[in-house]
C-alpha cells in the first residue's frame, strides 16, 4: 500500500504533532530521502519520539522502514494521485467533465491501493458460504448496498438490503454463525450500522465492513475489513466520490463471485435472458 495513500486516509485521526509530520511528508516528500528522524523532528517542530510514534502508527517498525517506504512510493509516482474536485460555478461543461473524471480516476486508484487481495478473497468465501446475507447502510451507502443485493440475488444468493435499518436490526437478531452482515459506511461511525454490527457479534455471525481506511467502530466489529476512499476537498463532489469508491469495491466482489462459481454464472445467464426476453 502506498504510504502517501495511508497517510491521507489516516490524517483525520492524527494528533497535532502527527498532523505536522503528515503535512510535511505529503508536501515535501522528496526531502525525506535526506532527513534523519532527528532532522525531520526539528524541521516539523515536534519531538523525535513523535516521529517514531508516527511511523509506528502507520504500521512501520521504525523510521528507517518508513523512509524506505516513502522512497518506494516516490519511485512508483503514487504521490500525484490527489483529487481535483475543485469545480467552480463558472466552469464550462468540458472543464466540469474533466475535473469530475480526474476525481473519479483518483478515488478509484486510491481505493484499489488501500485494499489487499487477501480480504477480497476472504470476503468472497464468506459470501458464498452464508445462508442469509443482510447488507446495511444509510444514505448513499444504502443505495450502494441495494445495488449489491440485486447483484447477489442474480447469482442465486440470499441477500437483502434496504433503508429501514430498524427492520434490519430486528432481522439480524435472528441471525446465527452461518449468516453474514455486510456493513457499508463511509465514515465507519454511523450509529445505526454500529448497532447492527454489534448485534451481529452477539449472535456470532460474520461481519464484512466497507468503510474509510483505519480503525472505526464498524470495522472494529468486522471479521473482514474492506476500504473505500473519498477525500472531501469539494462538498459538491464528496457524495459522488464516496459512492464511486464503494461501487468499485462492490463490483470487484461481484465479478470475483461470478468467476468463482459455475452455478452462479448459470443463474446470471438465466436471469439476464429472462429480462431480455421480457423486453422484446
């Protein structure tokens, strides 16, 4: 995972000292090549121990490992993938379209970078094994969840979704270890979705979360953690980008499920044919 992507994703949770280090790393990343941990501490106005703790919070054993990761990230040119969601009222349609395209491409690339292969494979296995699946989310996340439930139903899987989280909470109280909750929340802290995942754990059923990167109340309750990215540089674009990132993860799972099961492919072909025949 790109160190820059990780820093941007975790930035809202950083302390004041950590934010100073993060800003310097993101804005002057090339300088890290030549700086020791003491020098970085001096440049950013924090203690050397704060630098070490910052590196460890990102998952590195110490500053040398962090520095190597920065050099690797620079060589891969991942640091240029920030969003360009600065659409203005006087932008032409062509400018608007290009900025939106840039933003969507950036958020898709960063979402891909945040997720490892193993959690996707584990999520596919859990979905295939589940006797019942409830997909929960609010607002835009509920729309993504409903789309995912329709996709799973086409593969012959017992998935339901909806915007009534109280009904979903009641339904999950009947779940057992053979059932699955798929929780979608951009923030990872949606009160209603937290309650559903907590109930799922009480009933010992599996939970897959799709949230922002990092520890959140919802991902903390999950057996498998998937991540999406949507940086809020533009209020006009934030909900669009969040949905774009979430749909990307959902579509990866759908295609992987289709690839992994001959029976699912047969169900999909049959459902597509029935709809095609109806339209003719």
